C-alpha cells in the first residue's frame, strides 16, 4: 500500500510538471472558468457542414468541456466595419480569454490556407481595435485571405457583451487592408510589412506626434530605417491610416508594451530550439531524480 501511494504521488507530480497550466483550463479538467467565461468559437457562414466539422477539428473544439459557438455572416462584416454584406465568410476563430496582463497571443492553425494575413498583422489590427489578453486561433479548411476572421472576433466580443469601439474596429480593418495590399501589390515581404506597422506604432508611442506632418515624418523615418521602398500612394495610405489612429486617442504606450511582448519574450522563447532542448534535458533530469527518490524510499 505504501508503495502504491508513493507511485500515485509520483504520477501526480509528473503530470503537474510536464503539462502546462493552460492545458488544464482549456480541456475543462478544472471545470468552467466562471471568471473568464467559456472559450468562443466563430465559424464562417460559407462553410459547408463537412468544412465546418473539419474546422472544428482543426481548432480542437472537442477538447473543451463547453464552448460558446457563433456564425459570422456577410451582414456582420457590413455592420462592424462597413464591408460588403454579400461577402462569403470562411475563416473561423477560437478565442480563449486570459487574465489582464497576459497579453495577446495569435496562432494561425492553417497557415497554408490563410494566404494574406499573418499573425503579426492580426495582432496589430486587434490591438488597434482594443482586443487584449486573449489566445486567438485562426483556421480555414479552404484557401482564403483571412480577413473575415477579424470580423468573427468582433462578433464574438459583441455577443459576449464586450463593446469594442466601432471607429477603432473600422480603423483596424483598414490597417489589415493596408498591410495586405502593400505586401501583395508592392512586393514587400509580409514580415517586413508587419515590422513596419509595429515600428511606426512604437515611434508614435515614443514621440506622441501632435500634427499630421509629424506622423508623416515618422512613417518616412521608419520606411528608411527598414529600407522599404513604397509608391507615393502607399506612403500616403500609411500616413492617413496612422493619422486616423492618432485622432482616436489610442493609448499607444499600452499598445507599444504589448507589441514588444509579441515581438519578443514568450514568442521568441517558443521559437527557441535551444530552450526546448534544455527543457527536454531538465525533464529528463527531473524523472531521473524522481526515480532515484522513489527507489530510496521503497527500498
């Protein structure tokens, strides 16, 4: 009996060590989080039933004890950002709310099927719209640009009683349009476009421009710093975009902090192969120490 109890204790220790806390919350093994609410899944209206089932599988919806499910329509894109109500909506999202200070984490589950929007572009646009402290997963079973996912996120927040500012949502949508069109039409790498938007926002946070001319100078400086050549029309689109943001009185200092976190910190850690190698070593050492401990107790 003593040996069985020790083995049970060892098993609990192992599970608590190797499984992140977030996994327990998402699978529902700790029940429903009444503070943060249920995970939200928003499906594109144009999906067939088989496509919807595939997206549900991609977003791992069945790992949650319960979810709130919604459908995003062409009428939604008209209501939230003034888009075309006849739009076909395919890209879908899952949102898991997190505690304040956690930050915004974006994962494109099907990168081969989201052809124009990168996770950095989503992050920039969502922060502009006022979305913070959430894990957002984007997926599509067919190749799409990815724009409708943004509207799906807006609908999810609205349906849960979180009022996002309509002007900020519209500007965020414009930001996504500008980013994707510059990348597509000007031949600038998507990563460079995302970095450009991020650096412009950081500069605005630091310099707090008071006039459109100062915004224009910031845009020009960041284009030069990143060695990006754009047409006069695209440069003007950027100036107009960030002038709109300045008029909205967005807290750019707060946005800058979250963008810094997105650009580094956890994301760099996740992509750091050396970190995972060292973690594997740490786990191996842990198991060895645990085995030695059990042997010493039961012997």
